[in-house]
C-alpha cells in the first residue's frame, strides 16, 4: 500500500495495465491515461467540473441511435476526426491520390444503385446539377467498373435521416463507372446546413459561440478491387462557410463550382461539376472511414 499524490497515481495506473495482452491496446491506453491525467492537473479540474463532464458524455451517449451518431458528431466538432483523417491520408495516399474528407455521421450502408446519368433525388425537389468525371488510377488510366457512392443534404440542408422516416433513402445512391472509369449522376444542388443543435453537442458548440454550420457539400465513397477505398467530399466554393467549416472538413483541392457551358457536359445547359477522382493502390493499413453508418455502431439485440 502506498499514498499516491496527483503525479504518482499516473504511474500506478500504467503499472497495473502493463500486463494487457494486446500490445496496441496497451500503447493506446497508456498514452490516454498519461494525457488525461496531465489534462486534469493542468486545468486543476474540480469535482463539480468532472461530474459535469461525465454528465455531458452520458448525454452524448444517450443521444445516439440507429439513425444518429452523436459521438461521431462530437469528434467532428472537436477536430479529432480531421486529425485522424489527415494522419491516415498521409500514411496511405499516393502523391497523385485525391485528398480525403470526413465520412460524417449521416452515411448509410446499402444505398440504392442508380444507372449512369440517373438522379439520386427520389423525394426531394430543387435545382438540378450534374456530377460527372472519371475515376482514375495513379497513372491516369480509368478504373473500369469502380463504384461511386454519394450522399448529401437536400436543397433545404436536410439529410434523409432528418427529413423523412428512416425507411426512406433519398439524396444518396451508388453508380458504377463504365469501362473507361467515367461516372455521371444527376442530383440537387445541396445547401449548407447547421449541425444538429438540439442535442448535447449542439449545446456544446453554442456555448462556445461557434456558428455550427457546414458549407454545402456532397460526400463520395469510391471503391474498386485492388485500390484503397477513397472517402472524400466536394465543397461548393460560393458557400459563406467554406472557410469556417465547423467540423474542419474542407481542403482547397476539394472546393468546386457548379458551372454551365462546359464543352463535355452530359446535359447541355444543366449546371455541372466535373471532377476526376484518383485512387491509390490497396494497402494493408485498415479501414479509412472516419465515420460510420449509425446503425452499425449500436449494440446488437
């Protein structure tokens, strides 16, 4: 038995965890304990503040459901998702590969397949735009048969999980590239939106006097056998929050403008976004999705 002061307790906890069989779990938890204890000492955390933190995290967990992932949202607004994403990108993306972005809390598995040139807007209405281009490899050759999953908010800034019954899938779909790696799909021009502000994370953001808005964007998840899955998004340049995204997801190379009069436009006169995505070769570095379908993170049963 020993009397532990605020510094000694850190070493004592790490010593008790030294027998953790999984070496990666041991490494992560030792670092987590060191940094958490250092944080508490630095800010001189009081018991009341500690309890408020516990209550906040409890509320975040209670807000999670099969259609809402409040913890991913918390990670996003703290910039942690961006940090993890950038580190993963730097370790696995080839120099020519498209930059990645956050998967976010609104991704859903098994989006309906749409044919080349069809629309992903099944219920929502608004101004149409065309998304088109090619999926390429690092040498600039088209990736035949690549799958392009895309999802977005509608013209009112709402995802289907917010605007409709969860059984409704709208403003999302999967399109398969042709033999030269070409893709084209119609959609609605998205609108920027506020993150959900009625929950604990929204209140957290509000108390920090942050605006809580994301610029208008369209998410992409692109995959093909032998290539690293690409999770990214395109952001509309004219959105007022493109330089102050509340989840820090915007990169310069992903900012685009919907324009008319492009010579290769699939539908003359329709505003279009032409963007070519470049895939990196497959690597054994685990999944790159900084986010998940909310239903996949709920306990079974």
